[in-house]
DNA sequence: CGACATATTTCTACAGTGGAAATAAGTATC
DNA sequence: GATACTTATTTCCACTGTAGAAATATGTCG
C-alpha cells in the first residue's frame, strides 16, 4: 500500500485556481479558463504549463466543436483523473461501505465490512483493514474521507453520532494514525452535498439544496457556491420539520415531523400497522404503484409532505435546483403527483417552477460523497 | 441643488477594500485593516495615504483603549461621513417618505409627500420634487435610492408593484432623467436587509435573516456576506408561509398563511370581527397587554405563528441572528411568550438558541434602507 | 492558394506585494 | 527622569505576477 502522492500543485493561488477550474469544468480551453478567471491569455500559458509538465493536466483533442468552425482550434485541458486515488467511506451503526475513486470521483473499486462492534477502537481497526484492502487495488492512495451521520467538528472529531452511540471520538486522527493516510471526517449529508456540487447534478450551480431520505431526513444547502453550515450541523434539524399536524408522535414530542412521515422506517411502520404483516420499503412502493389502498395512502401522505418541505425550502432559499437523494428516494417517482400537490399548497403560483431531480438512491453515493471530502481536502489544502 | 460629488476612490481593488473596511468597521487602525485584509503593514500605509489626502478618510485619536497599554498607540482611521450625502425614499401606494443621510446612513433630514396619483409619470414628478426639496438642505447629493414593494429588475425597472398597480415601469431612469441624480431602485425588503447588514444589528455578521411585519410579511436573507436573491424576489413568497391550518383564507386560496395571521391588517381584522367595533393596531397591542381576551388570543396566535416561522428559518438557514422589523414589530414584545412557544414547537431542544432582535419599527427605517442602496451603489460601483 | 479567424505563445514594462529595517510614540520600571 | 520595552507606522527594495501587444500556430472558407 503506497500512500504518498504527488502534492497538489500548491504554488500560487492562481495556479490552484486554474487546476480547480479544469477539475470542475471538465476539458476546457485555456482561453475559456482565462475568461472565467479574468486573466489574460498570456497568463494562462504561464499558469498551465507547469501543471501539464507535472502530469496533472493534459492537452486533449477538441474533436467535435459543433458551434465554431473558423480560427485556430483550441486544445482543451483536462485533468488526468487517474493520477490520484481516494478512498471514501460511509460509516453507519451496522457497517462500513467504502469505495476508491479517482480525482473526478469516479468509482474504481468498492468494498464493505459489517461492524463487529461499535466501540470506537474496534471500529477504527475495521476501517483500517478496509482501507488497506482497497489500497491494494490501486497504485497509491492520496487521502481518505469518511462520512458519518452526526455532529462532526473540525474535519476530524466526531462530537456525537447517535447511530453508533459515540460521543467525542477523534475518529480522523485515530484512522490517520492507524493507516497513515491523511483522513478527513465530516457529516455524511455534507459529503453528499459537496459531491453533488463538484461532480453531480449541481455542478456549476452556485445555489442549490439537497434533501436526503433514508434512515433519517437530511438537508444540505449551498449558497453563493459555499455550503451553509453552523455548529449545529449534523443534528438533523430538518427531521423535526412539521409536516402533518395529526401525524405520529416523534420521540421529541413533535407531531408528524419529517422523520415520522418521510423516512423509510416511518413509511414501513405506517403500512405494517395498517395491514398487520411485515413488508419492506420496496414492496410498499410496488404496492403503491398498483394502487393498493394502504400503501397508496401512506406514500401519498409522504409525497405531499415532501412537496411541502420542498416548497418551504424553495420559498426561503430560492435554490436553482433541489436534489433528492438517499436510499428512500424511490418515493419520489411513485408519489410524483402528490409531491406536486404538496408544492402547490405552499407556493405562490406566480413564483417560478421548482426544479428538482433525484439521484439513483444507490448506497454507494454516500461513499462517493465521502471520497469527495478527501478530494477537496487534497485540492483545496488548508483553508 | 448640487449633484456631482467627488467620485469614490475607485483606483485599485485594494484601495476600495480599505475604504470599505473603514466605512463598515468604523474607526479602525491600519494594522487591524491589514490583518483583516491579509495585507502587510507597509501596504496599508501605501493604500491609506491617498484616501486620507482625498479627504475621504481621517486619522482620529484613539482615546480609550481599554485593553492595551504598552506600545505606540494606533491612529485609527475613520471615514468623513459628512463628506457625502444620499437620499433614500420609500414609495408605497399612498405616499413617499424620504430621508437624507450621510455616508454612514445617519439621517440628517427627512420629508414626506402624499401621492396625488398613482400614474407613474405623476409619481415621478412628486419624487423629483421631494428630491429637490431635500437636496436644498445639504451641500450636495451623491446618489438616490428608492425602495419599493414589488418585483424590481436590474436596480432600476419596476416589473410589478401591486400596491401601485404598476407593471414594467422604468422608475430608476425616469427619476434619474428628471432629477439628474444617479438613482437605484430595489425591493424595499432588500434595502432594509442591506441597511441592517452594513450599518445595523447585523453589522459584521456573514449570515442573518430579516423578517418584516407590516402591510405584508417580508423576508430577507444574507449568507456568506451576500444577500440571497433570485428573479422571484419581491413576490413576497414568505407571505404564503402556512402558519395555521385553520386560519383565514387568503386570496390565493391558502389557509392561514403568514399574511393572514401576522400582518397588521390581519390582526386588526381578526379583532374587529370578534368585538364588532373599529380598533387600530396600537390599541390592540395595548388591549393584549392588559389581557383583554380577544386581543390576547389574536396576538398570541400571531406570536406562535411568528415563532414557528422563526424556527423554520433557523432550521433551514442557520442564521447567526434574525432581525424582526417593520411597522408591525410591536407584536414581538407583547407576544414574547407565545413566540417562544412557537419556536419550541418546531425546534430541536438540542439546537442552539435562536438569537433575534427587533428594530424600532419606525417607518423611517425603510427610507434609511433605501439610502443604503444609494450608498452601496456609490461605494461598490458597477459590479 | 490566399484571406481570414481564433487560440496560444512570447516578450516586456510595470504595478502591487511582502518583508526587513528604521522610526515613532507611547508605557513600565527603576 | 533615564532606560528598556512594546506596538504602530513608515520607508525602502527586490521580486512576483499581471496585462497587453505582437508574433506565431492552426484550422476553415472561398
């Protein structure tokens, strides 16, 4: 397992800016970079040359330039995505899922480990084993990112992780100590949001929101190109969002809050209570599709609630896009009509239409998000 | 009436940054500016000298430096606030209120005019008269800002202003043409928000929210030091915020939305309906204070609703501060307890306490806000 | 093939920066 | 009151990174 990697070209602020521009905005010509960064063409030659020589960037053939014909064709620059590799891990109360990605967060390997214990020291051992296993599959690993549901401080210390019963666990430094790989730990929803921002549906947007459905309800917000976060981030405040004044009571004494209406657990519970037998989430979605009345009703209630939440987010933060993700995102397709109903209830008809998209709902998305944490740490350096 | 004013020192980006730092963060020593802007002390001498020579900045005596004793005392720099004057106007369906302020948005004169017509051409004539009248009271006017309730495009064109029945009125250029004063027009809540950001309770904060109560319910949001705004801004989307599922029906068919619960008109209406006589808003607040049951109930319902709205804003946007303003802000003191109740209903007890403050509720605040639009336009120049 | 259009490179003058050292202006100590 | 000390500000200089002009590269079009 090789860990060291060529350092990101930290030379000047502008060199970094150029490299970042190429990383985020794909193959792009020098002249376009110059325009985006307000630099002269001459400066761009100066800045890009050492990046190409170092092997981080390459010139590629422009090929199909449909809109332009005349003039010297540009030689777009692109990052050599495979020149660095990163590990991303998602830690839950039961298991650790992990992927290896390249610089553009493309997944090149993955693995999984069931937790045998929730004691921090034991978990760290399993994380380290998993990291070692994955590191064998590529030349070298540059950095490791871990996403975890809970309150995380300063990219390393887990202040509280309810699913693991953790309190004040310096996970980042523990893993770093055991693996030797530079490690960054952050909240899982933040990781997911950053991944969408850099390499996902929100690429290029400066203002968007993320709502994740799964075990809990997560919320991420990017405004003016930066994630919005404070010390409370990770408590899952949006899980308390009141959706149905007559809904089930949550442990905090709230009636019908988001986590009691939108989560997979809540939906399964509601249906099971009514039909008196065990079903799983996917089955419920299927039942709703074929208009089985109980499932249909529960799904529609959730859809309407989600619509109201979407509208609330849109009304307060005006995102260009809302991304719906998480394992429970299957709801969105089945409840499409009731989501629109919910939106309509809370949104001025004169306001512009709310754009939203769903992600695949694949569990690996969380790992990819964690890998993006590592990529960002590597690329942006100490802020 | 003199209009021309010494131009803001637009020389270099950094010179502007220094001037802005002094404008916003009051008397401040060169060394502190250097630290804030990440510049060397030497650079600060270079940058500040021409600003002092031009008369925009002055050295003042440091006087009481309570925390430090030894070393050469600093000579803090301050802007000569009285060196420029600005007009700020708030236009409603019935009247125009206006103030003259200095560079720090301190009010030095004010005036008022009842609108004799709502026809754009006539309104512009009255605005121009008012501007001329105010301009006589100071040496010269640098710029004019107008705040208006509605959708405004590009600092000048009013796309729609329901209270005036306007549609696509190029108010900015009309006023500029008639007065010769550089004019900027924006939404009134944005103006209010910017004023709080630059010179009000949110000075120095990078993330805060504003909720205004009055004829309508307004919402302003600043995140990462920039106002959050899109093309819909000015529609008053937060006025549709659902507060009471059993509340009065609004013209858009929403039940108990914010404007039907929180506005002065809604509160007066609710009380009058119950007691069968005419009362005004201030009387109702007084009645509630002495626990008159109808007023108490209406005020408490509004308070609880406002609390829920405050909590929603806090849950989604994590502001460092929420500022409550507008003519109807008297509600906040009288309904303090029920506001806390409303917050409690929607906020995780583990989340940190929400900070909020109220402004005076003086109508002049809107004008001051409009003046800040003019100040910003002058200081920041074309962006 | 020559005219044209656009991208990229080369070259140069120069503005703006950090950093060291000097200077200024106070307090603390004896 | 002299001296040491502390911090703010200024002076000065070497140097980096920039824009901008001009040259060059490389394609399309007629």
